[in-house]
């Protein structure tokens, strides 16, 4: 079994929308690029420490119970985190990590973006989105 580390850019989608409508200048769109993000198949979604969420200015969606290696705890989910990974972009919810832990990228964004893990080579593999080999399906 391997470990995959990636670089991930996260953008406040609400800021992007405001900028595209001319409400704020483009340079006020909050974003950050994180190196050494662990791709974690045990995590469901994007998980960020509270300082990264604050820097992005993400909006609180709700508070939830989560299962962790240390048991159950409460945390917060934020909305409108747009991520850019391997040339693909999508907007997802973001779970706040307790205790300032390192960011994690879970399986829901990976699947939605058509990116899978190549554990043997410890890298991400972008699936095709064109032709009959597309990862996108409607059945």
C-alpha cells in the first residue's frame, strides 16, 4: 500500500462568483495553494484545518458529528470550496479538522473530478472525460 501526497489549490467559490459579477475586484478572490496534502481514502471529503478555512473565508454550512480514529466528535462543515487538482476543478463542502491537523483530500472530490489513485506508483491518475472511455456516466 502506498501513500499519495499532492498539491491542491482551493478558492472561495462565493468570491469567484462576486468577482465575475463585478462586485469585487478579481484580486480580492481568496485562495490558497497547499503542498503536501494527503490523499486519504478513509476521508469522505476535503478536510482543512481551521486556519486555512479562515484564510479562505468559507461560509459555515452546519455542525456535524464525525467518526475519527479517536472516536466521535463534533466539527463544522463549510460550503463553496472550489478545488483545482490535476487540471480539473469542482466545488465541494469542506470539513474542519480538529486541532490544526494537516489537510486531507477524500474520495468524494476525487470521484467527482474523475481522478483515481495509482498506489503502486504513488500518484494520481486523471481519467478520460472524452470518447467512450469517459469516467462520466448516466445509467
